[in-house]
C-alpha cells in the first residue's frame, strides 16, 4: 500500500488522503460554525504529524490560518477577513495548495506571526 503524500482532516475526523485541489476547495467550502476546521498535512516529512497547514473558521466567518514546520518554534499564524460570498474559500484553498506543493510566493502572500510557545 502506498502512503499518502497529503492528508486532509476535517473537524469531524473525516480523513481524505491525497486530496485534489478541487476536493480541498470543497472541504473548505463545507466549513461552517459547527464544522470549523480543515487541516492539510504533509505526510512525506518528518516528524510525522508536525508539518501541516490548518484553516479555522472564526465566529465572524473570517479565517485563522496556521502552518507548522516540524516544531513549536516554527508554528505561525495569519488572519484572513471573511471572504465575499462570490469568492468563497478560493484564497484559502490556493494558499493551502501552494503551501503543500511549496510553490514560490506562498509565504510572502500573507503576514505570518509566530504562535507563542
């Protein structure tokens, strides 16, 4: 059995291995105040479970986005205002996919702040 490269984990515990960009977009679009987060994990990096990006939906429908690169001292967050309903989760999905594929510019696209240890 081939190990997944990416893994999406929903608030309710549902796991989707190697989600496509479309599937990730749909998972984010399904978020609501009872289903608040989606985690996208890189399964190919060590230590396992410590390389991920998470989108969390706040009460005002804005997003808190976090990413972690292996340890607590490499854990960052940013905030995205509530998206216009015609845009939906596209900016969050694009950021997460760009992070997952380590595409140039994803870090510079947002102002990242270290999470307190």
